[in-house]
């Protein structure tokens, strides 16, 4: 399942997230355009909430360190 979501790091900015069931019964969420940006949740909805927060923190950390934020790369 692939979901595009509006993230809080920039108004109107969409990031693709891939949501899938993990081996441990949790749902896993990954943002392919941000290497290593992965989260999970006990439900699909929780995984989506968590990945939104992780994307925000990830982008904030890059900006705080003066590093470039990778562009979204839609893969369909």
C-alpha cells in the first residue's frame, strides 16, 4: 500500500509513504525519498500518524544541520 500525505515540514509538500504489515504484527511505514525514515504503529492509522511525525523531525534535523532536504521522488 502506498500513501501520499501532506506533511507539516512545508505547506502543500507531499511525501510518498509505503505502509505494510511487519513480521511482528505492527504496521511499518517508510518514506522512500528520505533514506532511513521509517516508523511503525500497532495499527495502520497509528503508523501513518507516526511517519508524519518522523518526516517532520527528519526534515527539521536536516535543516538545523544546514543539509539539503532530498526532493520527493514519486515512484508509481
